[in-house]
């Protein structure tokens, strides 16, 4: 952990100021140490360079979600060049320019694949938060970048000072919370007035097949041991991979073929990825204990509850929402 990160941190229990009470430094990094709240006295370890700012009690569902995604991200930890166009698709019309000079929070950063991109887009500082063991993969994947920081914590009780961020993005995370609104309500106050909030979320609209076939299976597989779920995902990936190669790859240059295929816009985007990545996407779909497929009105309600004025709500690939807005100046 870099020392300057302390300036943006707050106690997740009482929002008090945190002070560094023990530090084993290694160059500019604090590898091991402890943070303490000057208000309530709570103590939080720094382990393997990551401040572990977990709130006092975690619901079983939240813990399971974080553990299960942690298993995924620590096993599929690699960073691929295809992530850049994919991320830009998820956040558009917000683009690289929004990152320049900004202090940016990645809420639910997983293995940190977007932290590297946010830094490359010109962010001044990038902070990733995740609840589970994924933070160790994120820290490893960004250890060479001086302006990237990784924190373990719960985004519904975020360990950051109010109005400390210029831009918050959250990709594929808030629909996995028991109550997505809670994420918006907790994160929005971290933005400076006029700061930007970007979220990519599963849509209910356009996801008939997933709701009919994949979601009922997920309700079962989300309770199974993860090595077994990974094996089942591998079995699902084989026919999907064959369809990608034989149908969706040619459809990229043949619009009439694309018009006949289900989920063409989404699945054609997966064509450049290797088998292993498609396996990790199938695994990701099957492991989560909670997945909300959100109606347009639900997304609008979430932004309203956070006090974020929705500026763009785009139906991405006709099966997800790319939503962005600005925190009101009056709050
Ligand atoms: C589908 S993954 C997406 C990860 C990353 N945004 C990406 O696109 O690569 C969802 C992530 O959200 C994290 N997460 C879920 N609930 C969380 C919470 N309450 N606080 C912080 N992170 C959470 C999970 O641990 C997981 O890594």
C-alpha cells in the first residue's frame, strides 16, 4: 500500500479518519502493517500490500459472492488485450477522456483488468475495491503501476472519505448485490459534486433465453463446489465455442446471418477471445449466488436513489445496460 492512499481512506464502521499505526515498509510500499480509526479505535490489517478494510459483520450472501468470484479471478487472473475494447463498449459514451487527470474508483475491481486500463487512459490515481480474495490478483496485476491502489472492502460500506473521487465505474458488480440500490446509495456520496458514475449491469429486457435457461441453472450451481461448477462450465463452453467459431465468427462479416442468430451482438464480440476466456465467462455466469436482471426502470431508480442524474442509459448488445450520469451539485 502506498502511504498517500491513507488520505482517501475512512473507517468502514464509523467513517472516522484512519491513521497508520504500524508499517513494514519496502521501498515506497507498505507490505504489512495496521491502520486504526482515530474515532472508534477499530483496527484493520495491511497484508500483502493491501489494506483489509472489511466492515465488522458481513452477510453470508455477500461473503459467498466475494469468495466465489475470488476463486474465479485468482484462477483466471491473466490480462488480455481484448479487455480494452470490451471495457470501452461497457462504459460508452463515457470514453478515455473522462479518466484524464481524475481520481477514479473501480467498485468491484475483480482481478484488476480495468485498473490497468483506467491508468493507461490517463487517470491521476486509480483505486480498486473488492470484497474478496480477487484483490490479491488485482494487486499482482497492477503492482508495477505507481498510481494504482487496491483495497479489500465492501462497496456498500465503502472505506473512503466522502467526495474523494472524480469518477466511479462499476462493471458487472451492482447486479450481484442483494439490493443494487444499496450500492448506488453508498457509492454516490464518494463522488465530488459533478463527479461521474458509470455502471454496466445485466438487463432483464432482451435476456429471455438467459432468464429461462441460464438463471434457473445458476440458482442450483451457485450452491455447488466451485471445482464442479468450473467443470460444468467447461462442458457448456464446448458447444458455445463451436457455435462461436462456426456461426458467430462468419456472422461478423455477414449481416443477414447475424440477423438470424440469438444474442448475435453479444456473442460476436466474444469471437476474438480464446477458449479459456469463454470458459471463464460461462463459469462467471454459473457461480454467483445473486444475479438481478434489471429492468430499465430499476436502473433509473438506482441512479435516482444515489442522487446521480442519469445522462445516458444505453441498451448494450440488447442484453445489458451501460448507464452513466453525474452526481448532483446540490447534495
Ligand atoms: C462479475 S465480477 C466483475 C469484476 C470486475 N468489475 C470485472 O469486470 O472484471 C463482480 C465482482 O464484484 C465483487 N463484489 C461483489 N459484491 C461486492 C461488494 N459488496 N463489495 C465489493 N466488491 C463486491 C466480487 O467479489 C467480484 O469480484
